[in-house]
């Protein structure tokens, strides 16, 4: 089945491309989600018109994405999480957490645009990519800090031997 893409689809093509896809994928996924339309002669004529407007729109989106990337580059996000020995976190920092924190700082970024292959599960500094446009990716610094649980654990461990040292009667 040949379809014309209305939006960019990962691993398939960009807006305005005519691609061949499996019948089921086109009928059950692309068409219902309005990501594509069937490639008929009439639609091919319409798509040429859409390509020119899409090129203009893409150019303005790219300029806006570059401006946003310049604003995002100096941003440093800090997360404090409980951690165990060797800096392993009891929880994790996910792309949703990063998107929420960016929203708190005034940047409305969808969590799906945060390029985090897997959740951050250790303490440290990380560089995380945020895909703003197909050609523009901003990198933000994410710091994961350990919560002060270790001091409390050390105090509790010190108190236990003192309790055991008292003679039992």
C-alpha cells in the first residue's frame, strides 16, 4: 500500500514523503491516527501543494527550535533521590521527571522529546538530549544527587551496637 505521510514518522519518513507500507500498518495505524493518507492521483496533486507549505513551516519551526535550543543549553536540572551504597538510586530519574522539571522552569517540552535511552539509576552528572526538531537537538545537564540518608543510616548503625553492649539480665 502506498501512502503519503502527513507527519514525520520515525523509521519511515518525513512529512510529504510517498512510502510503501504493509496493508495492516497503513490501514490500522497510519490512516486512523491521521499520520498519512492514501496515495491516489488526486492526493498526490494535493501533496505537492502541501510540500511547499510544509517546507515553509519546517523552516520557521527550525528557527524556533534553534532559539529554544540556545535557551536550553545553559539549563542544569538537579534531582535529589534516595540512594544506597555505590550511588545506586532506589528509584530512578525518567524522561517524564525531566520534562516536568523543565516545565517548572518555563520550558514546555513533551516527555517523548527527551532522548533518554533508559532511566537514570545512578548518582552523577549526565548530558541528556532533547529533540526539538528533526535537525535540532539541545543537550541539557542533569545532576542526580544523593539524599542525606547515609548519615541517618550511619547514626542508626552506631546506636545498634551500643544497645547490644548492655548486659542482658
